[in-house]
């Protein structure tokens, strides 16, 4: 494996840090502090549920916004600003550049999620609830959120290779929303009598990643266990989709003229 | 015999245009060219001539519609070719959140330099392009001239054998231009090949071993600037002074302009001796007689004008 993606990844992370992307952590911290204070005053015995639910939803939402809005600019911004010209004249292959950009944003999301997880833990600590063994499910849920974000980033990067940031945002968001309702769309197809609609819904179901499988916020809030098989299945599923998307992105970008 | 530094064979580039992208616009038309090792090669042409397209093709940023090119024997499709080249894009723009030192260190990774090598090379280059004192300043705070210097430094970073510079003097003040000229000459002294596009013909005339002129995507001519401008001498310039009380003789073969008591007269070469005889008869003091050579600019403008009229390639090969 080439070492070229590594400096690109580090530089992408550095760009996010210097562009103050991680400032969203301040908003997250404020949200958690506010929620902890409020929940401590009004809830009776459901403080854990509210804090975990709110915390995980915020982690997911903040990460999603970052993955989409930074992801769609990963390549297109470099082309638009012409920073790519001098870089690609260096001895680096285009796919190495793409992998580096992808890894850099995923690294940013991991760091971001790490600090948000600490914030969530601090909020739980504040409401005076001792940590128990079943809280591990919260970490699994955060892992699922990361897998989901890695997948969203790959989709955004793919569109970024040939489309404008505006269209890429719409496409990525569209796929994310459709992917959250993938099972419902298939179910709708099964109910309908039209063979055409059946085919279309089936195609959508198999083509679009099923994001619903990554959503374990409700389980984590109620302290319900998440089966280990689901962890393996989701990991494999995300890895496969990400790999396919990166291969497709590389194929498109390797033939793109940088006018 | 060594392979040429740059060998371009029938390089052609078409871009799709229009809403449906079915029509094609030819940006570069069947360019065939060779640049030898150690040459400074000037690539001249008006805006839209295809200069940047050629450089982008050679650096792998765009892909040819037809034809091929090699740099030091390596195909432009080959990523290892990039170890042989340095490239300064036109109006370079870099990651503005980085300092010049960080930028060069970042690019240094791709050339396979170790951390210690990068540190040394980066410091050396920053010193060379006059950015040592601004090395730790973010590039967003750089002036256009400073960015250009940072760009030149990155083009020289991994000590490439062939350096492509797209309008390297653009946006620089006279001091900056002189510094860039010095760098180009220094690269030549180190045995590098420099291929640069420019609008500033005096720079090309001063620096280049050979130049090529391009218009509307077509190569119009290739040759040494000295050969090109020495080719045609149609007129002679006579500088003289009249003695006190004397006036200009009638019927001189050229128009006389007087400045500061001295007279200039441009005459056709065939009329030189007749003109000198007339001046001798009125006892004028001849100060100098010089041939009037066309400048590279004249040559360039003539070719471009000709291309506009004929709209097909004119074969002009001087050497």
C-alpha cells in the first residue's frame, strides 16, 4: 500500500481544525450542559433516557452535517480553488489523493465524535447516574453512528468527484433520507399491485445503503443490548459500501479533466 | 544520444461545449515538439492559444484526445514521470491555511523525502526564493508575488530535471521578475530543462534557447530567438549630428526624427550608401549605423496575425 494518502489525510484533518470545524463541539457541550441541567429539574427517573437519546441524536446530527457539507467539498473545492493543480503534479496517483481526503475527513469525524462522547459521559455523570456495564451499548451506538458517517462521507466524496457542491449535497442528502426508509420503500413495493413499482422499489432497496440498520439510539437509550452479530454485519456492510464507493469515485476522478 | 527532455507527438485536445456537450472545441491541434535536455524553452502565444492546455496535458491534469508525450522518456500517463517534473500553475493558489514551510513540507512527502531531508530542502528553497522571513506566515496573508515565489519553490522541491512554469513572471514587480529570471538561469546552470509559457516577450528573448509560438491551438513556429530576430534586416538606423548652421539635405531616403540635437534616420538597407553619401556632403557627423532587426514581439505579432488571416498552420522552422 502506498504511503501517499497519509499526508493528504493529515492535511485534510489539519484543514478542518484550522477552519474551526471542531467549534461545533462548543455547541454540543452547551447543548449537553443545558440538557443536563434541565433534565435534572424536570424528569423523574428518565434522566438517563433523555440525556442518552438527546446526546446520541446530537452526535449523529452534528456528524451528519459535517460529513455532508465537508464531504461534498473534498474534491470540488480543491478543483474550484485550483489547489489540486500543483498537488496532482506531484508523484501521487489520483486514487491515493481520494483515499487520503476520505481518510482525513473520517479522522476528523472520529476525533469529533470522541470529544462528543466525552461530553455525553460528562452530562450523564452530572445527572448523578453511576455508569453501569450496560452503558457499553452507548459506545456501540456511537460506533454505529461512526459507520453511518463513514458511509455518508464516501457518498459525498463520490458525488464531489463530478458534481457541484450544491448538487452533491442534494444527492447525498437524498440518498441518506431514502436509505433511512429503504425497508419501508420495499414494503410499499410489496403491497402495490403494479409490477413496475415493485421493480423500482426493489432496485432502490438494493442500491441505496440501508441506514436504518445503523440506528440504535432507541436501544441505547433504553439500555437494551445490541447483538454482536449486528455489530459484525453493520461493520461489514459499511466497509463493503465504502469500498465500492471509493472504487467508483476513483474510476470517475481518474478520468476527469481538471480544466 | 540522449532522449529529448520533452517529446510531444501530435498532442490534441478537444473540449465538449454547449448544453448537450456534443460539439467539440479544439484547444490544441496536433502539437509536435521536442525540447532538448538543459534548454530553456519559451512557449509564447496570446490568451486562449493553448499554452496552459499544453502544460496541463504534460503534467497529467487533463488527458489528450489524441497524440502522446514523453518527459525524459517516460509517458505522461506514468505516475513516475511526475518525479522528473516540477510545475508552477498559472496564478497559483495553495492551501491558504498552511504556512509556506508547511506547504513545502507537505509536498515534500510525495517526493519521497525523509523528515530531515524535507526540513533542510524546505529551508534552502525558502531562502532561495526570498521567503525565509515569511516562512511561518499563513499563505492567506501572502501577496500575489509571494504566492508566485512559494509556487516556484514547490516546483523545485524534489529537484526535478524538467520544470514547467506557466506564466512565472505574471503578477510580479520588476524586482520579482528579475529574481525569477535569475532562478530560471540558475536552473539551466544546474542542467535542468525549463519549459515556460509567457506573454512577456522580452523575458523570452532574454532567457530562452528556443521559443515556440502558438495561436488558436496551433504551433506556428519554433526557433531560437536570436535566429528569428536576425533573419530579416530590412532597414538601417543612422544616428548623426548636423554641424552648426547646416540644415538637412533635401531628398534623403528616410524620415528624420530629431531629439536632443541628434538625428535618427531609418533607411532601407539598399539606400544606406546613398544616404551616407548625402550626409557626408553636408558634413554631418555620423555617430552610429545599426541594422534594425525585428524584435521577437514583431515576429510573434506577425505570426499571430497571419494565423488569423489564413486560419491554418504555417510551417516556420528556423532550426
